[in-house]
C-alpha cells in the first residue's frame, strides 16, 4: 500500500457518508431551531421551535429519522441531549459555530 492510499483510506474513515450526513443535518437543524428561537421572539422561529421540540420529545427509535435513532447513529445519549435542549433559554444562550470542512463535519464551540 502506498503512502497516499493509506492516508486516503484514513481520511475517508473520518468523513461521514451521504446517509450519515443527511441524518446529521436533521439533528443539526433541530439544534439550530432551539438556539435561534431561544434568542428570537419571531413567530416563525417559535413555530420551528415547537416542531423541533415535538420531534425531540417523541421517544422511540422505530423510525430511522426519529430523534432517538439519529442520536444512536452518532453515539449520543438521547435523554441527555433531550434534557439539554429542553433546558435552553434565551438568557443562557451563547453563540456556537458549526465548522464544516469538506464533506466531514466538525463541531466546535466558540467558547
């Protein structure tokens, strides 16, 4: 195996495939709805938050796109994330940036 082949294989292992990126985008959108609505009083943001909150608080992993199923794909504890999202408030929110590199996604906080 050539050096370039080795590093190409390693970098592909760290990248998310198309299906995982789609699942991550669904989860990312829900988190975004929580964070935007926590700092905004606009009705459209509150409506998006209500929909995201209903999805997050529906328990069960029967469906691929359920909150619990997506959390399990990324080795996240659904109850812990659910509790954290539901405890967010406008006064406690600090901006958080999601940095995307190529086709892989890295979560970083601006703290």
